C-alpha cells in the first residue's frame, strides 16, 4: 500500500548547501504528509479515540465535583477544559519516532538511515512534523470542534494567551519528538523495546499533566518535576490557555520551554552519535 | 482437544525458549512493562490525595477494581499480540495463506503463534493490588469466592478476547491498517472505574455492546459486597460464552471472505 | 460427462481442473497528494479476471512447469489449487478433494512452497520448526526421522539445523522450506517461484532435489516460475498462462519442435576483414546479428533452409574458424506465444 509514495526523496546534487538541505527536509515533511493520508480509517477512528478519552475523564471529574466546588483552584468547567484541551493538543504533538526507529532496527534497515546524506534526527523529526501538520487538519481541529460542541468548554483566556498557547504547543511537539528520538536510540541495543515504549507512554501521560494537573501532585513530586521537561509538554501550554499563567509568566514559561526543546534535541543527537558508533544490524 | 492442548504447550514452549534466549532483554521488557502498569495507577494515587471518595467508592475499593481489571487483561494480552498486527502481517503481507495451508484451526494458529510473555506482569501486579486492597478493606474470602474469582478472571479474559477477535476479523473485509481496534482498546479504561459514574448510555454500551463492564466492574461488585449487582455478577459467564460464540462465527465468516477475495 | 459428480472417483488424473475462473474486485488507487485525498472519500471499483476458464489435468508422477509473466494468473491458480482461494467459477479436484471445501484434510495431502514467503517460523531454529510441523501434521516418529534424515542428506541441511530461520540466506531458507513442505510425504507438491532470487548453485541444488524426490516418491510437482531454465531442467510438460488464459499446454520437446521457427548458428570469423563479405549470406529468410568484430549470430527459418545447406553456404563464402548450431532459445518461443496470444 502506497509503496510509490514511500519512495525516498532524491539525493541533493552538488554539495549540501543550506537551500538544498532545506529542500531535503521539506521533502521528508511532504512524504510524511502523503504517507499519513494513506491511512484512511485511522483518522475517522482517531477522533473517536480522543472523544472516548475525554469522556472517561469527564465522568470521573463530574463525580468528583459533586462534592466540592473547587479543587486546587480549578472549578469543574476549568478542569474539564484542562482535560479536553490537553487531549486536543496531544493529537497534534504526538508522534511515534521511537517506534519507527525500533521497527527500522528490527527489520535491519537502520543502515539505510545512516547512508542518507542528512542528519538522522532531523529526518525523523521533519517527517513527524509532516504528520503532525496533517493531523492538525484531519484530527486536531475536528476533535476540538466536536468536543466543544458536546462539553461545556471555556474559550482561551485572551488573544495574547491564545497566541502564547499556540507557540507553546508548537514547542511541545519538539520536546516530545526529542524525547521519543532519545527513547528510539535505545532500540538499537535492545531486542524488544515494547515494554520501554509503554513505560514512556504512561510516564508522559502522567508527568506531562495530561491526566491530572501537576498542582494536584504532592509537594515533593512538584518540586522534582520542575526540573524535568515533562510538564512543558501539556501542563504549561494548557495553563497559558486557561489564563492561569499571565504576562511575564507566559514569557518565562515559553523561555524554559525553548530551553527544553534544544536540550532534548541535543541529548537525542548525542545519544544517536554514541549509539550509532556501535550499531549492530540484525539479519539481512 | 487433546491434540490442540499438546500443540498449545509446544507453541508456548517454543516461543518461551526464543524469548528467554535473550535473558537480559526479557528482564528489561518485563520490568519496564511492569513500570508502565504501575504508572497507570498514578492518576488514581494522585487523585485520592485530594479527594476522600469517588462517589461512594473508597480509595482501596477503586484500587481493588483497577487491580482486578488487570488480571483477565493480562492473560488476554499474552495472546493478543498477533491480533494487533493481524491486518498488517497476516492480511496485507499475506501470512494468512500459510495459516490456511496447515491442517489445524486458523484461529488456534493465529492466537498461539506468538506470545507476549511480559504481559504476565499485569496478572502479577493485578493480584498484588487486589490482595493488598482486600486486606485493607477487611474482605473475608470463603472457599466459594476463590472459585468465583477464577471463573470471573477466565470469563473476563474470554470477553476481552471475543471483543477484539470480532474487531480483528474486520481486517478480512477492510485492508486499512489501523481500524477500529485502538478506540475500543482505549475503552478498556472505562472498566477501571465504577460503572455507576457514567451516564445511562455508556453504562448500557459497556454492558451489552462492548461488555467490558462484565469483565471488571460486575465481577468486583460481588467481592466488595455490593449486593445490588448480584444478577449481573451471575450473568458474567453467560455473557462471556455468548460473545465467544459470536466471535467464532464472525471469524469464520471472515476466513470465508478472505478465501473469496484473497486480499 | 464432466458435470456428473460421480466422475470424481473414476478420474485417473491426480489434479483435474475444469473451467477454473477467478474474478477479483479491487479499488482503483489514485496517485499523489490529490489522489490520496480523493481516496479518502470515494473509491472506484473495478473487476479483474485473474484466471479465465482454465482447464487442464495432471497425472500422478508428472512434473509440470507453469509459466507466465507477473500478474498473468499463475499464483491465483496455485492458490485455488491449494485451497487458499475459492474459485469464482469452474472446479478443481485434486487428490480426490475439492481443495477449498475440504481444506483441512486436503492440506495434509499436499506440500506447498511459496518462494517469496517462508512457511517456517521466523524466530525459531529450523529443527524446532520441523518439530512443530511434525505435530501439526501428525507425522509418526519413524517416518519423521527417516524423511528428515533423507532430506538433510540430499539438501545438506545439517549445518544450519539449529539456526533461526531469519538468519538463513535465501538459498538455505528455500532448502529448508522444501524439506518442510515434504515432511508429511504429500503425493502432490506445489511450488510458487521456488528459485526466485537464488544464485546458480542454489538453483541447481533445488532442481536436483526435486528430481530426486520425483524419482524416489513419484511426487507430482506443479511449479510456477519465470525462469525457463527451471522448466528445461525439470519438467517435460509446460503450461503457459497469460492474462488469465492458458496459451499453451503440452510437451516441452513438442513445443520446440512445433513452434520453434528458426535455428541459429553462431560463428567466429578467422579475421576482421572477412566481415566485408557478410552481405552475401544474408539472403532470403536468413538474418545475421553482430556480437563482436569476429563473432556473429545467424538465424534462419527452419522451414525454408536446412542447417547443412546454410553452413555449406557459409563456409564456402567466408573463412570461418568455429561454428555452433543451436535451437531457438525457449525464451524466444515463449515470447512469441505471449505476443500472438494464442496457439492452435
């Protein structure tokens, strides 16, 4: 299915000028985009999946708020919006670079990545970005519309907050991509990283604040999490959306987020160099 | 039947041998999946630092329910591996031809060609959580309860298997790689919380359409002494058997369709 | 007479195929970004006739070569003969079974190898795969040992019996697949492209093995291939299919005799200067093709000229060092059959 669309972009001719490099990455984004189109049902069902997630937490929180009006500064409508917006943006920033690398390793095709005249991490991230742009149109927006129609959600706290939120979500993508790439590099050494992938999945769900706001965590956890990139994936963007971060607070949050984008990508690059030095290619 | 049992043991032993050949790797896989399962409790743990009860369910009652739901799920997950990859590997890549060329039932071959051994950690975690919760709740177990427990776990696993078999069989008609399995898979999460927190529509769906309620919630009500669900509790094995039969019918129709279209 | 169901018992042929037809419904796929978006919403149905009223029969102990281009209908035929696919029309009786109806019993009496896909378990050692097959096919211990011994000797499997299948080379894997397909001693063996992607040595080994098995067990073999040398080595009978229709079915030697149109003579000139006189020999129905400065290939119509006459003519006019007479290559005959679309 779609074999012709999977064809790799042509090698850049005549040196690796910046324009050429850009064209190559643009091509990877396009390939990611077209590939994703080929999965028909996934987008119809993806919307349903996200709807189910939000519904589950809607009912749980509804049961909880029957007894109290406000918990940790969140009223029910705010918390519901927190949950819904969290899942909506997840449909954008989500990617499975780690899984893709694991599959390449299992099929013994990793060497193919190494001989391509591009930075491996950038190639994976660019392709994932292509997919994300696609999901934005076919998954994120429809999901947002449906959720907003069914559940009583709040609008963004203001134009400035909304702009900050969008920028923040864009950076979330790169933090997640960076983390996934790091996890993917472990695939090179392990025969089966399914367990590891699942552990990462649940770790991100919990510590990004997707399931429950970070401020609900015990004090010790909150302090520890402040030194980690996870809450900048979901908690921080949604706080900006809700207006729980304002003015300088937004700027500061975005700054730290930017730091984590570069930190995670740099870590991924370092891990890749380290791992690819001792690549063992399984089978033929 | 005896022959199939023998074959099952052989298949399982073969696969276990392969996995255990890389011991370190298997241990990492086992413990990282266990970490994933434990992290899954994170939401409930954090939540109950802020609230005393979810409806009239205490912390340990919720833990009991969550823990119980993992046990049949773990058993199901051991054999479910091939189901997730079925459309890709068996239909699109054509491995199903090989299945058809062998003198053993197709379903048997597909389920037992590969095992996800590390999923047994879910069973272990589930039993540990149920045991701890039961102790904290001072539940007294009679001999019959142990028997019921086994019946409930078996029925639960059968319900999961039946539901996902039906969904997998859809690949026989539609070749799209990612179908309706993921959304339904996510509905498993519904079963970790009391059915009573949902609205009537979802309660109905989780009971009679995608009967995950019969795999986790209704069984636990009995052990937690919630008498108003006794009828549902006794229905659990019946629902499991019904859905299992339905699944076999759908599967066989799918095989027939494959043979006429040869996707 | 053939419509009489009683006839199943009185037929002597091992495989009897009558008007076999298979139609597929597929969707048209559009290319590119725009096409992908269109595919998302509407898909266009088309019906393809992969196999179209095919009729033939195979006697016990025969080795039959079934050839055709990609998509000609070879694999679809094999799939119907092995019970994987249910025919749209016509019927198949093999080994006394209707394959798709009695599939599970039937599979115990046939062996199948698909060249492009292994029938073995990818992750486990070859010998373990064999043990699983022994259980699946309920092969008695004594038979299993005997046949395993025989195969590992002829096919030389000993060295990698304990290697996982995924680590084998294509040739090694194919040998294991062949052994696996014959462990339960089926009287009928289907091979779909058994030599695809193999090197010359590996091909040869497989061919020798098939001949040996055919000789020892009288195993009936139907193989598809697009390597015609497989057929020349193995089978006396050839069936050619194209666009779902059988174009030729008969003896290979007979086909050559009847359908070969020309013979060819390859000759080496004594020196380059001789080439100037070449024009003298390329008359009516004789063509000459240059291979290199001193090597030429001359083709002539078998009906119009005899080899003796052509060669006499050649040596009289040119100074020639060496001459080889060859029949028309089978590839050329087959190509012509495809082009003409039908053979009387």
